C-alpha cells in the first residue's frame, strides 16, 4: 500500500519582490535580493513550495546610538558614528544581505537632525556598500513626512525598500516612493485588519501591490512574540488562500525589539547566565521563531545572532 | 467564492438575438463586464432557441476568447454540445463542464462520459455534477447526500481528483407547491456533502433558479446565498453584475472568516481573490 499524500496544497503564493537596482536597471547596486514566492507554510509542501530564502537586513543607524547596551555596541565600537563604514562592516564581515538604514537621529525627541543630514547619510551608505537598502523613518509622522521624501529622492533609481506607511500617514511617502521607483513598507500595529486596510489604501493611490512588503510590528521573545507569530501565520495563510491584498512578503524588526528586553540588557543578573550571551541568544531565538511563522526579511543587530540565524536559514532552506 | 457568471445564456433575449445575428459585441461586452465584476468563470449556454446548438456553442466560445481570457463553463445538458465547445476552447486557464447528473434513465454512463471529456481537456478541467440520478431530482436530504457520495466514490475509483468536482445539490424554485422545504434540505445536505472527501469537493448552486417566478427575487437570492456560504458553499452560478448580491456575499464570507476584515472589505472583494 502506498503512503498517502498528506501535504496541504494551496492555490495562492506570496508575491516576489526584488530589491535593489544594478547598473543595467539604472541603479548602482552590485547585487539584488529577491524575497517571497512561498507556496506553502514553512516546512509544508514540497521543495518547490519554499520560495526564496529569507534574508537578513542588518541595522545601521544614521546617528550614533545613545542607548545601546554595551554587549551590542562593542562589536561596532569603531564605526557607530560612521554609517558608511558601519554598513560596510555588516556586509563585508558579517554577511548582511541588506542594510536597513534606520533614521533614528531625525526624531524630534532624539537628535532631531534635519533632511540634509539624512540625505548625506543615505548617499554615504549607498556609496559604501553594493547591497540593496532598506530606508526606515523614525516613526514620527510629521518629521518622517519632511525628511523621508528627501531620502527617497537621494536614492532614486536604486529600487530601495522604504517605509513605513501607516493607516493614518501614508499619502506623502507612498506618492514619493512611487515617483522614485522604490518598494514600500506598509505598517500595522499587530492588527491584521489594519494591515489589510493599509495595503488597500496604498493600492488605491496606484502603488503596485507587487512592490509592497508588510510590517506587522514585531514582539520579541517574552514580549508578545505569540501575537506577532500568529499574525504572520495568518497573513501567510491569507496569501496562500489567494487574498491579493495580503500576498506581500513580510519584514520584521527583531534587532530593536529583542534588545529592548531586560533579559538581553541586564548585566547584573547572576542567575540568568552571562550577559554577553543572553542578548545574542534572545535575538536569535526571536528571529528563528518568527522564521517558522513565515517572514521574509529580518532586521537584526548583533553579529553572533546574525551568524546563528544565517546558519539556521541555510540549513533549513537549502536542505528542503 | 468561485463565482460562475450566468449572463451569457441564450435564455436571455439579448444573448439569443446576438447568437441569431452573430453580433459579437453583445457577447464580448458581457464577458468583459462579468470579468470585471469578479467572475472566476463565465458560464456559456446557447439556450434552446439556436437551430444548431453545436455551432452556436462554438461561435460563443470563439467570440468570447477573442477578447477575454476568463475561463469558461460550458453549460449544456447535451454532451455533444459541450464536446463541440471543447473543440475550440483554450483549456489552459481551466474550464468547467456544466453539468452531468450521476446517471440518466437513457444514459447510465453520462457522468463517466463527462469525466472522460474533462480528462481529455486537461488537468484544469472541472465538472459540475448534479445530485440527481435516473429517478430525477431528490426531494429529501438523505437521497441528495447518497447521490453525492456515489459521485465522489465514482471520481475516486476513476482517479478523478475530487477537487475537480463541483457538486450541485440543485436549487428548486421556492415558489412551487410544497417546495418551500427544499432550501433548508439543501443546506442540511451540504453540511454532509462537505465531509465526503478531504479536502472537500467544491459545492455550487444555480442560485437564480431559487427565485424563479417569485417577487423580491434579488432579496431571496442574496439571503439564501449568505445562508449557503455558512454551510460551506464555495461556488455559485450567479448574476455577478447584481451589486447587492455580491455585497451580501462579501459580507457573508467575511463573517465566516473566509476573508480578512478591512474597512474597505466590500470594495476589495472582487479583486481579493477566492477564499
């Protein structure tokens, strides 16, 4: 008697998005990255169903971070105030597939830097590395609307991934990303209904669904990861079920969220083990957990966590 | 919901005239409008008036395919008319043979013939099968389910993927003496039919028949469609141009958690793809 086929099959698939433009396509990137394409749940179905390998976007901040714990800052101590060199280190030494340039320093409550600073940093990083860029605002609507259009323009033609747009603030950045030929990140606060709505709103402005990557917000291990996990899983199922407004690949912010956890930061906690191991482990565990729910781009920070997660991805996605 | 659009049917006067006068524009316009309204398949029925039904079917299929790539549902009770349509159809996008009963008094092998025709047309050819046999349309729940079970069993025996079956438990007009019990029997039958295979066979209905001759036809149709969705209906032959019907359907599917809610859920339903 033959063994019955029990694998679930689906009609839909996660859409593929290619980031970065090489010289041939009018950009200056030396490589591109394609994400998405899964036709099943992670571990489900056949080898052909797995789609593209998930990738890691390593965070580079536009301004020297003030609040990073020592364990996280240490590996970057020579480059924290030099975004170009920082990015180069991530790509050349640490194996970053993408660089996520996070404009922390433009936030009015932080360094409150202006658009010319942001443009300068963007140009510096574009010059320093050949991988595609993710350009991520500070989260303050007003300031992002002032600065991010300029950033977008500075990277015009590079086919970056730019964000984020939300249900309440999407028009300015969607329009400029469309004009400058970038891909767009739509953000929702761990709310699948709003996630769908933001995609619809961007699409209504004429932004192609095939150039959108969604960000559902991320919860770290111990800090709401179960919500993030179930939303990612639900989005993947909706994509596989053919819901065209939910077929986008997914980005998640593991680095920032993991290093907020007290378990990752607290030095004086003898019962928890060595502090230099805890943070990287926390970050890696969060990433690997979300990978199993179905995410495509992971923002990460610590070199050891990146190495662990890359190793995991290579084992799982190459051996399937 | 896999919507099969019903308007290209010789029973409608404009289509009948278009067939008689070979007026392509009417047909192509209907194909376009129904596709835009969210049809997954366009039903093609030559009606009874055409002198040469085979030729009329071929003309319709060719006319539609000139301007539209939406898959077709070839609708006839006569296998030779469907076979004529199959000769000219582009089967790549999929198609439906609509429809065959389990068997007929004068043709015990009718379903086998349809399965054979579908297999020849390729792996994306589906069949609508009616829960009806040589004794006619069943009036009760159990016989409907029993016939559906025989259909599924036949498909399995012949290696015909049950995902290619659309089982139609047959909607009868509610305004017929003693027929008012039928809608609820159908729903009860559907509750059982969906467990006949895993994954379940598709279930479809020719919705408009329900309100034949009644007043408030649209209201009757859309309320029943919403009820049927809650019993596992995943396809229907309907007037996709009827906006209130599609809105009711979108709402029913959303309430059954088949579509993720968003504030624009009505607006995106047509483009959101099938559940």
